[in-house]
C-alpha cells in the first residue's frame, strides 16, 4: 500500500472532513479514503457508505418497506377527491 500526504488543505475542507468522519464514527484517514474511493468509483460493497441523504431521511427496514408497499398498492391514486381542490 502507498501513503499519500495532502498539503495546504483549505480549513473549510478540513472542518467538513472532520464532521464527515464524526458522522461515520471513523478516523479522518478512513473518512478520506472512503470519500476518495467513492468519488473514483472504486469503493467495495464491504466499505461503509457515505451517509448522504440518509443522514437526513433515515431508512426503511425490510418490514417497513413491505408495509409501505402494501399501503401504496391498496390506495386508489387514480381517484380524485374533488374536496381536496376547494
């Protein structure tokens, strides 16, 4: 394996990387490697994925997803309720 040193990093970038590492619960080094691998499209499925939108929205369990699917399938979305438009 090779080592890489980054010089003269912008303070905003360092702060963002520290925040990202904290969100992942990992080191700065691991967070940087995760971001670089993801950006270059070489991340493995075993690696922890960046939180992205999930940190805001959360996620569904398989059971939650199945329950939501059943509600959507049972709903009649082609029917318009005129009272909704008044």
